[in-house]
C-alpha cells in the first residue's frame, strides 16, 4: 500500500508527540557567573518567616532582548545587617550574567519575599515591585540602567507581611494595576516557638491569623490609589502566597487566582470594568478533589491540552497532591490531578514553584515543580521525608497525562535542595526554555536546557508596549496553542515575558495577537525557529 505525504506527516506528528524527550537540563550555575546565596537568617528560635524563602524575576530591564535576573534575598532578624541584599544580574545575551546591583540601586536589604515586574508608568521600561516581611518597595526603572525607589511617591507601601504580587490592566484603561497578597500576622516580638512530637519546630501557618490582600488602582500619573474593597477584593482574610492574572473565561479581560496557605484558594472573576467577584467555590478551584482546604503555595496558568482555555496548576504541602484544575470552557473546572497522573507522585513532597512550559518543543506544555520542606530538622519529626528534596519535571504526553522525567533529565534535575521560587525563560537565547530555581538558605540554580532547540521547532515573540495581559493564539493546521504575557506567577516569582511556543515538526504558522486595548493583529505564513518582535501600533513582525 502506498502511503501519501499527508499520512507520513500525520505519523510523524503522532510519533513525535508520544516519544519521550531527548532533552536534559545541565547545572550551569557556575558558568552563568551568578554567585548569589540566599540568606534566610535561620536560627534555633524558629522564626516562622525563615520558612518561606524568596522569589525570582526574569525580566528585560535594559531592553536589549534578553532575560535579566533579579534575585530576592532574606535577612538575619537577630544579627542586624549581615550584607545580604537583593541582587540584579545583567544578561549578556548568552546566559552569562554580570552583577549590576550596586550600579542599578536595587540592592534592598530588608527581609525580601516576592517580586513582580511591570511598566507601571508606561515609559517603555519594566519596573519591579518587591514584597517583604516589612515594608514593600517599588523600583521605577529610569531607563539608563538605574532604578529609583518610588514606593512612597507612588503610594504602594503595604504595612503587612506580603508575599506574591502581580501587575495587570484590569479595567482596560491602558495602565497597570497592582495586586499584593498578604500572608499572616507573625511578628518577632510576639514569637513563641512550637513543637511537633515534642521537638522544637516551626509553627503551622494555622497558628497565625491571615491578612487581607491589597489592590492598588493606577491613576495614570505614576501614582496608585488603594481600592481593594471598591474592586471587590479583601472581603476575606487569608494566608495568601502565590498570585497570577490571566483570562480564564476567554472574555478579553484579566481574572485573578490566589493560592492560599491553609485557606480556600481565591478565583476573582473580572466583569470587564475592573470589578471582581470571588467565585472559586462555584468554579471548582477553591479546594482539593475531596473538598478539603489545602496549603496552597504557588500557582500557574497554562493550556496543557491545547483547547484554548487556561488551566490552573497549584502546588501544596506534603501529603497533599499538587492540584491540576482543567478549564472546561464554561466557567467551571474539573480536578484532573489524578487523571493527569501528577497527583500520587507529588504526595511525599512539599511543593512551591510551578511553571507551565514546553521544554522539549513538542507543542504541549510540560510542568516544572520546585520542592523542599520547611523543617530543617524534619527527619527528627518524620523520618519518611527530608528537608532537601528533588524537583519534579512532568513531561506532557499529549493525551492529558504526564510522566515525571526528572530522574532522566540531567545534572540540573539531580540537584537536591530545599527549593522555593522558580521561573522559566530562554536565558541563552538559543530557542529553548531554561529554569531558574531559588533555594532557601542556599545558592540559586541555573538549569540550562540542552537539546530542546534540536528536538522540535519553536517561535519566540516579544510584544512591545502595553503588553501585559496580551494573548497570542498560534495555529498550524488543526494544532492550536494559546499563550499570554503575564506579570507575577509561580511562587513569589516572575517568568520571562517573551512568549514562547514549541512546535514539533510544524514549520509554518499563523498568529493572532489580542492586545489588552482590544486591538487584534493577524499574521499568516510565519516562519519558525526565530525571535520576533511586534508593537501594537505596527502590523509588522520584526526579526531579531
């Protein structure tokens, strides 16, 4: 029987989608030039703040078309200034970084927690917001390699222990609002150590009251107004950690998800005018599959089954599965944790960072999860687990299920630490996605993707201007993928804002770009394996 070209192509696509990837991740930390070590101030006093670790931001602060790296640091609450500070590393375009902290002016010395990026003043340069155990900081990017602390002038200080944050234009007026998740009421002054099975240990989050989150509406002049209740937020106090915005219901505006620790998670639905209603219970994304409150840590949006609806991944505590909520496209979600085969394998681990990304370029988004326990003496409390833990890399089989391939995926995935924040982006501009992981009280990990750019075709887009919240829809025949430009995500972190697609053997695609303003651009016959840039005002794709 003679097999025609169509069937040959079909067989190639099917075999490619179901073949396990020949991709590894190398520990490239030393080669990257990054020498950062996280300071958590860990002491025998067991201050609860020591458990959270800190976040990461991959963002192009100098507009040279690569991903620079901002690393949030903690502090020692008893020893005073030990020299620990947040660090900014400039990427030279090849994945090698130079420490520019001193020159840039972003070396904050507080007890840092989370970070998110966004151009809040619409001057074309990404700014950063840093959350702290203490006063938060807004750094305005001056466009010359330096930043200015504009927290007070902009009106965005938060008198609470803040965690995750994210920018989004929730009311379609052309400027970015800011949401800040707050955690608990812990203070050093009133701290009392806890015991587990008679052993000195960190307290449970349930020991402390949750704190209401804060929302700031952008006034359009470089300042913000606190508008939490007005926008529909802040009705409930909870122990908020990870946050992210995305168009969950495909109506062109940004919804918000908050992962809460020992409280039901939040899903806020936008009415299109920047007013929100909390609908997590109704939508089916507040609790576990068994109707239980879990310890939500990180959150990510991604379309893992390519149905053009954003699904939700949430990381949780040990003995709780991480949760994968499938977006059914009708305002409701189905818990597919067990069906996707990501549940049981996650039970022994305490998970934090979470990222959807196509590491092997087969056209389906995979999942990275960062793991690590909170108790540095956990083996005395529970000898079934450890403080340092390996991370997970779930490969998407393309049929709604995943396989954990971390053990076969190179030296970077063999590292065993107590990890927290994670971010993904193409650090070396070679067309595939790398991973950065923060580790509590330890060095950062730079995990370089080896082989992803050889296993499948790819396309990376930079959207210039007011792009946070923009949606890109890629089609190649019957194959369709959706990505969004997003501010904060994962656990206390920020991914590279460039939009990346893995394509398998597909080599000619069409793009539809929906900007937050409502502008829609369409391009056909787009060639692959290249970096492209586009501005909202110009209907032209520019090759880099």
